[in-house]
């Protein structure tokens, strides 16, 4: 009889313990989920809409030093300043190999000297021919005058001699005309020969001057004082495919027109930033910007939007370039310094706002999870403006409590029943 009463009692105790344990698990899981849902109050007041971006510091009116048009293909660098080295106006920054150009100059100078001698020789030859032709003209003039004197004797001499005198005068005049014609022809020919040699001389002179200017252009000097910013060597595209290209070094070669070094204007600083396409419509030229240089902790510089570039990139990651001009310079600034920028778009007064992570969007709806007697439930709102940290909305009241994350996700235990049992054991 005792056994019949003991067994049901044990069963009841076990069932009671299981029921109590199940209720405890549910209670702990529920309380844990409730604790894990972060929430915030809807606030009312001033909201400043901003856009944050990151870029690199650079001179606003930088002087770019490029490889000259030497006409000889790639040219080697024989002298190059170190990146960041301070230079003054007139200092040599880049020197290219001038061996071939110096050879061309020597050849051009030799051609010029030869052309000058050819001009002198042509002038001397022309003078000699002119003297000879002039003497021949004078000689024929004398022959004509003598023949004319003999012709005056014709009334006193026999007819045969008179006829001979007439023929002699005619022959003298023919020789005179031929001498004058030859003199003019030789004079013209000599002038043409001198002009040809002079043209050759001018050509050789131009070649020598061009070679000299080419040699001078292969020495790149700083037009302003500043820091040297050595550029990337794009000749290495194939060797460093998919990697960051190295900067130019001593001994590298550069093609004509390639940018080798840059000297930023230390009185005019700019920051170039790449910003997402969604913020393009919010930006405009002249908006105020706060620039914080990473390397200069605790210091910030004021600036404004200078210009907004075109949009580039893949359809899922469209960006545009925005250039910021600093309104004051500092001696501690250096080209290439990473800078964090905050662009002030506008300031809204007396508006309702919540943190950006409290606003959700799905299927064309914009909503928050508003606290109600049944817990946090979706509540539709209207989006006015949004920044990275704040969202201006309508459709709520000041002081309403909204969830900072999706309650449906928070209510799901990360490890199922095992997590609940673990919480119970604590």
C-alpha cells in the first residue's frame, strides 16, 4: 500500500520540477531579450546635417614637373630629389640624361660651322665672278668706243675698209651686249648660291639652338619654393598590376610628358575626397567644411567646397570627387597627409530626430519600432533629412521611446534552448 502512494507522489514532484524549470527558462529568456533591446527617446531641437569624408592633402596650385619632349623615346633620370625634400625657387629637382642630346648638339654645331664656311666661300666666289664679269663689260665698252672712232674715218677711206669698220663696230656691240647679259646672269646665279648656303646656315643654326633648348629642358627646376612630391611611375603598370605603383627613383625612365614630381603651393591647400553618390544632391559649392588632419591630433582647419566632379565607379558603388579648399595654411601641413572632413550641409531648428540606426526601411516603408503595451511594434514615419548619425522625421512625439535595433531579431536567442538553459544556470 505504501508503494502505491509513494510512486504517484514522486511523479507529481518530478512533473512539478519540470514545469517550474520550463517557466524559469521562459522567464529568463524573456527578461534577457528585454534587456538586450537598446532604445532611445525621440528628441526635439537643432539638427546639423553633415557629410563625412576622407581625403589627402595637396597643394591647390601645384607645379607639375613633366618629362620634356626630347624626341628620343624614354629618357633616364640621372638626378632626383628625395620625396618631401625642401627646395627653393630655381633649385634643380629632376635631371634627365642628356648624352644623346649633347651628341646632337655637337653635330649641329659642326654643321653650322661648315655652313658658315660655305656661305663665306659662296660670297668670295660671287665677288670673284662679279669682278671678272665687270672687267669683261668694261673691256667690251672700250672695244665699242674704239670701233666707233674707226667708223668716223669711213668718209676718208676706201669702201672696203669702211665696210670692215662697220662690221667691227657691230661685232664689238654684240660682244658688249653678251658681256652685260653674262654679268647679270652670273650675278643672279651667285646671289642664288649665297642664298642657298645662307639657308643651310640658318637651318644648322636652328638645329643647334633646338639641341641647346632640349638640353636645357631636361633640367627641371622649381619655379616656387616648397616640398618635392615625387609621382608614381606609371611605366610600371604591367609589372605592378593590381598593386600600388612605386614612385620614380634614380635611374628610372620616363616618357615625354609624364609627370615626375610635383611641388605643391604651400600657401594654397586643398583636399580631394571621394564621396558616395547619394550625398551628391546635398552638396553645393561654398558649403563650410571642417578638416582634421590625422597626423596633427587636436588640430582642425576650416575650409569650403571648391568644386564637385563627375560621378564614376561601378553601378553598385558610384562616387564623385569633391575638392575642398582650406581657408588658412599652416607650416606643419605636408602633401599627402590623410584628412577627415565634415561638410556642413544645413542646420534645422526645432525638429524631431532620432539616431540614424533607429530608422528602418523595407518594401518602400520608412518606420521605427515604437514602444507600446505589447512591446516594440513597427510605426510608419516620414523621413525629412538624414545624416550619418541623425535622422529628422515626422509622425512621432517628443519623448516617444523607439528601439535602436530590430526587436524581432533581438527576441531570437542566439543559441536556442541551450542559450536559455545557460542563462537559467546563471
